[in-house]
């Protein structure tokens, strides 16, 4: 039973991902998020992204926990993602860092 729930969840996630890809428009994607997520859900997603961004910029976990008022467990999860060189998030921030370095050269 759990497997069928997981399968359906993944089908839904893939459908949403495809909608975002087909959309290809930042303004419409933001509008989509506002339509399908509650303000609290958007806040959680935003905070998780901010944690990842701060970690990628070299902020310490304790400093992030203090600034964002979150547990070290949430930050550690983000840190593990950024250590995985195969993760989408890792590749995104590495590209961003390389672009920033190239733009400042």
C-alpha cells in the first residue's frame, strides 16, 4: 500500500515539474506556486532554499540556525544535500558560484 502512495506522489510531482518546464516563465511559475501552495507552505520552501543558499555561501550552521531560528537538524539536511556532487542543488550552486566568479574576473 505504501508503494502505491509513493508512486502516485511521484506521478504528481512529475506532472508539476513538467508544468513548470513547459511554462518556462518565472512570473507564471510564481503564480502557480501561489495557486497550489498555502502561504505557510511557500514560507517553508523559501526558508529551506535560504538555508541551502546560505550554506553554499559558506555560512556556518550555527549562524544560520541563529539568523533563521531553525533547528540544526534542518540545516544538516541541507548540508548533506550540498555535499552530494550529484544533487541538483549542488550543481545549481556550483554553476552560480562559477558564473559569479567569471562575472567578477
